C-alpha cells in the first residue's frame, strides 16, 4: 500500500535491533484517515469471506481493528494482556512473546464473545516473529471458530513470522512489507 509505505519512509524511525518506530501515525498517535484507507484495503481482500468478527490484541491493534470493524460492519474483540479485577467468567488464553518488549505474557478473550460460528479476521499493527498472531489464532481455534485471515499493517519479512503463519495455511495480507532496515535508517520494501 503506497500511502502507508510513504508514511513509513517519511515519519518512521529505525532503531538498532530491527525496531521500527511509527508512533506518530500508527501505534501511539493515530491517523484515522490512513486507518480508514487500510480498513478499505483489507475489506477489498476479505469482503467475500463472511467476516463476522474482528480480533486484535491490546493495545496498538485496537484503533486499526475498530476501523476495520466499521467497514466490515461487525464487532471488534480484543485480547487482553492481563487479567483485571473486573474480568469475570471463563476465558480462552494463550501465551505471547513480545518482540518489542522482550516479555512473555498471557492473553485472554472471554468465552462470552468468541464462538464456533464466528468467522474471524485478525487485525494487528506489526508482524515480526509471529508470536502475537499465532497467539490470537490459538484463541480462535480454542473456541472452534474459523480464522478467515489476518490483516497486518506492517510486516518485517526479514523476520520469520509471516512465513511461519503462511506455512500453517493462513492468508496474511500485509499492507507494507519491509525487506530490510539499515543502521543508517534506510528502509527497503518488498
């Protein structure tokens, strides 16, 4: 997606260790018009898959997922990264290792909101090693629901996540696919 690639080039910052900072428009401050364009592109790809639920993980994916939910006309569910006092009932759970934070955490989705009849499109901001996406897929599978695909804003193709998820048979539509990032701040797209 050319507009997203342009924003990454103009406003993204490359840090050592394969970290890309895009917090000025994607995962801290959010560009709603860009999100709408992204949601429309995912709709173009997945409109015939009878999507009836969008799933993401807190927190960075929520804005993107909400815009996608608006375009698809379906509810958005997000996996929580920690249990809180106001959480009650039964949950599907999975463990996820964060590339950015270097931590492992459990994620939770209430069994009240994820059912076998759901046809779930997973939306997230980044795909690097694939742990978050794999964890979300696990939640959907635990519920007996169907994963129709994944919509990713930015995929780092030089990391294994996309290949691993696709090898499991899932359709992953990444709107910007980064082939490499240099120590000089350069970014090469696929």
